[in-house]
């Protein structure tokens, strides 16, 4: 049996400026969790990390609007977000935050090492500031017309239409996304990361990544055509202090949020190891050339993960305090960037009330229903649209009508007539063929999840479920038991084994209902257990709550199961709730009215 692989699942850090909506978790959350759960089932050693991104202007603006301190808004939203992610079943090894002493230490170490290695230099530039508050405006909080293609909603760092990197000063008719006012530009000094110094290495490296999604690979190579130094400090009083003489004691300049956010993948790994009492354990993922790193995010974050973060890793080399000369830090193996999810044909926007927050959704519908929709109809390789009609259709036709119906009628017949997994008689060719078809699904579905094609993986599982549905309908064991009990038992045995295997394949996608089904089949083990909050105290005595879980005792095995003959079945219960389309519409209208 091959040795377990080390798999780092690096999940984009959600801003702590407010609750996250379903468009956010469609990009970074559900795809990452499906992948992590699959890898754990395979028996690999997974480290899935992230946290709330709490520095920068967006969090400061949210605090001003709420009339509280920046720290208070960060605390409030960290709790909301980690609770939402727990309720959605995202199985982080550590979901933390960027306002920890550990994160500050790791960020400052990377910054100072890059500076010492000659990859950071001082440069003056025209900075953008709010005409209303005087605070610096992040590039992404400035919109205007692209000077290259004429797109009206280009951002200050990049045009989403033509893909060009931009500077806010280049935009025509620039405006602040916060208040709509034109920004004020004034000259200011900052420290810049020398990205052009890594261009040749990055081009050669990216060209070798033929397993990347074409949109990610091609977009990243285009970025390198016009790469230029990028400022990594900002005129702010909220952020990580700059570990450079002349800057360290200044209250008006901090490290730019995008720089410290990507370091979070490393700092969270270091924190995870410390919390376990094995402070060097993170090195097994980061300084191990055999480990594979997968980054999950929306397409608007590609540049940070395919160009900027790799440059930082290359520039860090053997490292400073954290790296300790024990080997270079690993580069990304794959960057799984999803497209955008829209809502009823419109772009998600909290300010325009075009939004469905995760906590609101989960207060009305099952987490697995949302996970299934975002898997089967999510924005994997192209933008996709969430509509309530399509959500109801997929829930009722596919979850309830296909998979749920198969499970319910099989368990009901098995429990009522046998009370246990029946002893089979001789298998007919039809029986053996079905078992073989379902067993082959492990390789097919596994390959699809491995390559980030979870949409196709869910389709393949539903196809197999349909085959089993046809089989059990044709055999009708609930009627057959009256005339040929042995044959009815054989049919139910075959169907229960197929359900057991499909349950395993579906566990990464539908963890809550699959754990319930696991118990109904008579198992007392855990295939997808509870996540938990833990309070962790740092060396400075300050504590914070993290989302984590102990996955070591969960069932492993991405292969056909061996459902024991004679295992007692439990009283069947419905796995999913059939939705009333009219009631869903009424609930949505009430929600929209409440939002104003």
C-alpha cells in the first residue's frame, strides 16, 4: 500500500468586513472541503487551513459604518464567519485569523527576509486616498474606465474584462467604491516587492504547470508580460507593523493586506502545529518536496496565488527565523480558481441587497442542499447563476427524487422484511454487473475530484444512482419477498451494497446526510463527524477561538466497502426535505422585503 501523501489545502481567506454570502463559499469553501474530505478518505495526510482576513481598508470601513472599533468589527465578523463555515461543514484543520501574534511574527519574518535578500525597495508613487475620510483607498476599492479596453467597471489593480494589470492613476474617471467620490492622489513613499526579479523563473515554472486549469495558466502568463514592482505597504494605522528601520515605529504605515493575507497559509500551518504540541509538524507540508499544495479561491484572486505568493516564496529562499535553513518553502502545485456565481442573473452585491448570506440560507435549508447545488451547478469553469427555481428543482429531482428515493425505499424494504443486511443467494449476472459498475465509480469519481472537476463528479455519482434505481425498480424486492424471499434478500443485499459505496463517494459532497445514512446502515463508526471550536492561547497570553476538528478517528477508504451480512439496519428516516416551490418563493419575497 502506498505511503500517505502530504496534501496542503490552502483556502482563500474571507474578509472580516461582514458575513459571507453563498457566492463566496461557491469559490473558496465547498470545492476545497470536497477535495480535503476526499483526500482524507483516500488515506492521505491533509492540512486544510485558512482564517478571516482582518486587516486593510474594507474592515476599517465596516467598523466606521457600524460605529465600533476595527478590532470589534473583526471580532464580530470572525465569529459569524467561522460559525457559518462550521454549519456548512467545512472541515478545516485550522480556521484562525490574521490578528494573532503568531501571524504577525511569521509575516514580519517573511517581509524582513525578502528585504534582507534585496527584493524589497523604497519607491515614491501617487497614492489614492478617500476625499471624505483621508484614509488610503485600496486599489480594489477604486473603479473606473479601463484605458486599454474601455470597460467601465475596471478595478484599480486589474481590469476583469481584458485582464490587464492597472494602477489606479491609469483609470479614466476613477471613483471610490465606498462613497462614489473621485479619489485624491498625492505622492507618498512605500516599500515595493520587486516582482520583475522573479519573472523569468515564474514564466518557466508556470509553463510547466500543464495540469492547471487553462484559464488560470493562460491568465497568469499574460500577467507576466507586463509585470512591475508592486507596493506592499499602505498609509494605514491598522495592520502588521513594517519590520524595516524607519518604518517599524510608524503608526501611519502598515504592511498591505494582500501581502500578509497570503502569508496566512503558512502562519496558520505554524499555528496548527503549535496548538498540537508539535511545533515543527508544519514543515512536513511546507519544506517537504513531495508535498502537494492546492489553493482554492475565486478567479479574482489568481494573481495573488500564481504570481505574487510564488515570488514571495522564491525570494524567501531557505528562510529567516521561520524557515530556519531547513529547505525552501513549497510552491503551489495547483491553483483551483472558480468563476463567479451570480444571483438571478445579477452580480452579488450586499449594498444593492443582491445577496444571500450563508447564515440566512442555512437558517431555512439544509447545509447538504446548498453544498449539492454549489457542486452540481456551481461556477467551476464558467460563471453560473443561482436561481431559486433551479435550487428547488435540483433539491427535489436529484437529491430527493433520485438519491434520496433510492435510499429510502431500499432501507424501508430491508428494515421491514429483514431488519438486517440479508444473506444473499447466488448472484445473477445483472447483480454482479451492477456491483462492478458502482465499484468502478471510485476510480472515475476520484479522478474527477482529484482534478477539481467536482461538478462532473456529482453527475457521475447521480448516474450510478440512477442505474441502481432502475435495478431496484425492475426487481421490486418489496413485492418479490412475498413469492421468493431468498431472491428478494439477494436484490436488497446488492442494492444495500451499492448504496454503501455511493454513500462513500458522496461523503465529500454531502457529509451530514452521509453520516446519517452511515448510521442507518448499521455502522457505529464516523465517516463525517462533528467539527468544533477551540479556544487557543498564544505565548503573549491572548486567546482566540479557532474552528478545527479531530479527523484521525474518521473512517478511511476510497474503495468498495464490505457491508457485513447480518449487520442490523436502523429505522429509516428521510435524508432530505422536499421543498414546496411556492413556499420557497414566498420566503424569498419576505426576505427581500426585510432587506429593503
